[in-house]
C-alpha cells in the first residue's frame, strides 16, 4: 500500500481504474450540454468571444476541448468528453494525494485522502456528464498544488511560472476561476514569502477583510438597483442575478429555500448570508431518503475531520502544516463567499471543485487523530515501564 501511495503513477492508475468503472454506463446528457454545444458552434465559427453577455471567454478551455472532441469523433464525442473527465479526475486524485503525502508523511492519511476523493458522490456524479466540472476541478486544484509546494518547502525555480500558467487555464475554464488569482496572490505573499514583520501581516489581513466587506457592500448596492452599474461589460449578468435575488431566490430552482422577495438592501444581505451557509448544506427536503443518508454518512464525517485537521494544524506549532490548512480553509471560504454573492446551483455542483480542499483538511484530521493515538500509546508504555 505504501508503494502505491508514494508513487504518483500508481495513484493515477488506481484513480483511473476506479472512476473508469464509474462511467461504465456511458455518457449522460444534462440541460447544460445543449448550451455548450451552441456556444461551441459559435466559438468555432469565430463568433464574438469577449461579449458582455455570455462571458464566453471564461469557458474557452472547455469549449476548445469540446470542439476538438466533436471534430475528431462527430458521433462519439460524448465518450471522448467522459474519458477526459476520468483523466482529469485521476489527475486531481494524484495531486491531492501528493499534497497530503508531503504534508503528513503518513501512508494512512494519504490512503484516507485517496479513498475520500474516490468515494465522493459529488465527484462521481458528474463523471458521466460531458460538462465542465471535472476539467475545471483539475485545473482549479493545480494552482493550489503549486501554492502548497511553496508552503511545504518543495519550491523550484519555475514554480511561479507554472502557477501563472495554471491560473490562466483555470480562469478560462469557468467564471469562478478568476477568484484563484487573488487567492494565490494572498497565499504566496502570506505563507510562501512569509513576511518577517507580524505587524505587516496583520495589516494585510485587515486590509483583506475590509476589501471583502467593501465588495459585499458595493455588490449589494448595485444588485439592489442594477442601473447603478456604469459599464456595459457583464451588465446582463448583473441584471440577471438581481432579478433572481429580488424574487427571494437563495438556491437556484430550490423552492424550499426561497425567502421573501428582496425589497430592501437588508433583505439582500440576509439572502446572501443564507446562500453562504447553504453552500455547506448536507441534506435537502427535495432529495430522496437514500441521497440524504449518503450525504450524511459522507459529508458529516468529512466536515468533522476537516475541523479536527484545521484545529490541530493551528495548535501544532508547525508553521507549514498550519499554513497549508489555512490555505485550504481560505479556498473553501473564498468560493463559498463568491457563490453567496452570485448563484448557488440547485444540485450543489458548484461545491464539487472544492471537495479536494475539504479532503486535504480531513486527511490532516486523520493524521492528527493517529498522532494522538500514538502519543497516548507511548505515554502508557512509558508509565508501564516505570
């Protein structure tokens, strides 16, 4: 087992096999596929990429892959896209295990990370759909991997160059990818360069917190009255989000989450706060009993192990471990905040790209529990020997 977990090729092969079996039933269609096909046709015909409405430029990487698959195999392109999903998922699993292995040095924690990822329903569910999720998950986790390498002392001369390239790819795959730029910039400055002055660190953290509050205030002020937005760029998207929120929508197409229509700015703040909390929601009244049970069995222990991992890392005195845990926590909180300000989809698939980060924290939690058990055994053995 240790030989498998300490070999990136072996981890990739295991993940490829397991998630390859998960798509044995063949591709599945979703409502998004027809939209992506239409966008691809326009993209291949040389249509406008930087339009203010469709923000097509945020999906170029995926549209290029979809266009290539349709050109190579016009009748079997869906199978090629599903194969790409499996490859991307295996790559994500490999990157995830490498981060955990480097951070903990534990084969058991690495195995836990691999099993938690391979068994994640929110990942497996999308393997058979020829949409952006698995490609984006891999490309969005790559910048985190490169930041983690810097944090854990595995730096190399071209790491920042690769990081810049990875950020471009992620930003051009799905709209939320652009958030990775400030996240990586902050993490690099705080935990890789590690400024010597504690006072300067506190100033930067305070400035970041004020920037988030300002973003929240300005966003709410504009959504309350979209006419306040002075530019044509992304105006249709802002008007779209505003119209939805004014109906009281919290989670898209989830009527059970609806609130009263937003009339005041305070109503908008309440809806956004509710949406932030629901990003982490485990069960839903619209899910089947089996689906809710599956989520409870998987997500509750995952969240609890993550809290254990974060708490232990902050108390451990190990600067690198605590920095990695804080980075994973920052990624999760940052994207939850972004979706609180924009949209949370009805099937919570916008949470899927963050599952590797949840697993990193959970694996740190597994390692913390193992360390506690070993310490207790050593203590008992020491007492017995005296």
